[in-house]
């Protein structure tokens, strides 16, 4: 799942010269193959998300015929929105989050907690404004039928080493059936988070109904 510099420029809506400059400075991870640069799609998404850069959802439109990618609104409706989640540290917050997740198999819950705790600070990627999403290079894929997106509002903001220095108060967690679906969904979440209306709804800690409604309206308008 690698793209050329030209494809990366299109996906980022940036000049090719700018992409080459990011690569030359060592800022954007790239691999030289047969005298041409190739960029890993998941690394490109993570890199752009951390810098609040627009990434076209088409970045992950390579899907299998039997894989349906739901909207963010559908996945968020399935996973739910939780307010006033406890935890004064990353570890405490992650324990609280996993305990609230809607999972069919309790073994999955224990596995997921161990995975997140093992990753420690790398478990999530702060994207600014006190919001964080799952780490892109290490998708969370469990034996679930449909991807499930859950939003947690922490009672007390927690330090996740965000680039802007702000502690995290809103944390998304995405569980998917496959890595491919996981990356597709993350691209959609990253796209939605660039919308001022949706971001303001998160900052205001809106109800589940309002957040899902906002997501649905934005996605339908952009379809």
C-alpha cells in the first residue's frame, strides 16, 4: 500500500515540489525504490493527521468486494459516545475506556487493553484541540462484523504528549474486522475532524444524538 510522490501530492492537495521538500527534510517518511520515492499509505495518513493536513478519503479506497465501509455516523452510532469517563493518567483512562467498550467477547476486551497498555504513549495520536484518535500504524483489528467507533469524553483531560501541548479530553477508539477496513475508517474520521462544525461539537461535548447527527449531515453533504 504505497503511493508515488505525484499520488501523495494529489491526496494532500499540495504541489509535488512541496512533497519532495518534506521528504528531503526528513519530515515525511518515504522509501527510495528504483530511484523513485514511495510513501506508505498508513504512514502518510498518520503524518498528515498529526499536522492537521487534509487527506482525501480516496487514500484508502482499495477495498475487497465483500468489504463494506460504513460511514462515521453509522460506526459512531454502533460504538456510542460516553461522557465523564474517569482516569487521571493515560493508563487509568485506557482502563476506563476499555471497560466501557461494547464488545461481544470479553477475551477481546482483555486483549485490547493489553495491546493499548503495551503501546503506552503510542496507543493514540493527538490531533490538536484536545482530541486524539488511534495510532494509525498499529490498527486495532478484532473479530467483529462491522467497524465500531466510540468517542470518550474524559472527566479530567490527560497528557498524551500532543504537539500543541494540550491535554486530551476527547478520545476516539476504532475497532475493525480487518486492517484494510481500519485504515479506511481512520481516513474518514480524519477527514471529518477537519470540519469546523464537527470539531466544535466535540469541543462542546455534545450529546451522542447531536454528534452523530452532525457527522451524518457532513458526510451526506460531501458524498
